C-alpha cells in the first residue's frame, strides 16, 4: 500500500466512520406461550473508526440487555457492556499486501455471561475477560 499524499505534500485528514448494530429475538412455545430457553436478549453495538493513510483505529462498545424473559426452568442473565479497541497498519511487502493488527478486547475486564449458554454451564463459562491479540496477514 502506498501513502496517499495531496498535491501540497500533506497527508489526507483522518476519515471517520461510525457503525451501529442491533438485534433482538423473541421466542415462545406455541403450545404454552412460555418463553423458550437460551434466547439472547436484545444487543446493541456502537463503533467508531478513524483512518489516515495506512493506519486505522477502532473503538466499539457492545451491550447486551438483561434477559429476564425466561422459562420456569431457567434463570435470568444479567446485562453487560464491554469496550473493545483495535489498531491496524496496512503495508506493502514486495508484491504482497500486508495487514498488522493489535486488538484489546473487553478493556474494562467486565464479567459477562451468555444468555444462550446452557444454564448448568453458564456460571462456569463466562465470556472472555480482557484479552490482547495481534495478527499479521499477507495477501498476494
């Protein structure tokens, strides 16, 4: 990847992009009207990405509401909010295009559980805590 340079020699300004994701499901037993087990609550994600030349930065907030609409054989699941950050750099290596990324998931190390996991395992298997990962991808 080559650096974008304007006629006056200055790099282009940062470009910003925002994302919004929302999903919800409501499921009931058609015979009894009772809620079905392990149905995820409504979820919302807001992201902001900034990019300049080969660099990009991203911040995303994920939120899952409390799931209190459960059958008698299940227990409600608490809601949670997590913050994720990412940094990426695009580069050229010979004839290959490269991408290096660094991601920090669940920055606040918030304890969270999935409402769609089996109740007996739910308390034993929380969602991942704070995690740092890096990746390198080459395409040719």
